[in-house]
C-alpha cells in the first residue's frame, strides 16, 4: 500500500496554522519585513516551501516544522 503524497507547506501558511498571525496579509507583511527566520537566516519569501525539521524563529519563539502539518492530497 503506497503512502498518500503530501502537499507543500509554505512559510505564510505555517504562521497562520500556528496562530502566530491573524491573516495571510499579516503573514506577508511580517515575513517581507524580515521578522521571520528560517533555519537561522532571515527569510523574506512568504511562499518559501518548508520541510519537516525546519526551524522557524518568530516573535522571540522557535518552532520546529512537523510532518503532521503537511496536508495530504485527500485533504484538499
């Protein structure tokens, strides 16, 4: 039995899923203004694809991207 393929998870989606921002617009502004770090480096691309194990720094907190956050194809 094959595993269901996973869809991509973008940086702006991650911030919304974790309730770190209220809207996609807020995520865009915060990312583009340099408030978010990905694996220790400032990331300004809101559509930046994430991988399990990536480390996100935002608002003085650190978050690890977990496999369970990635939607599967049947969750569209």
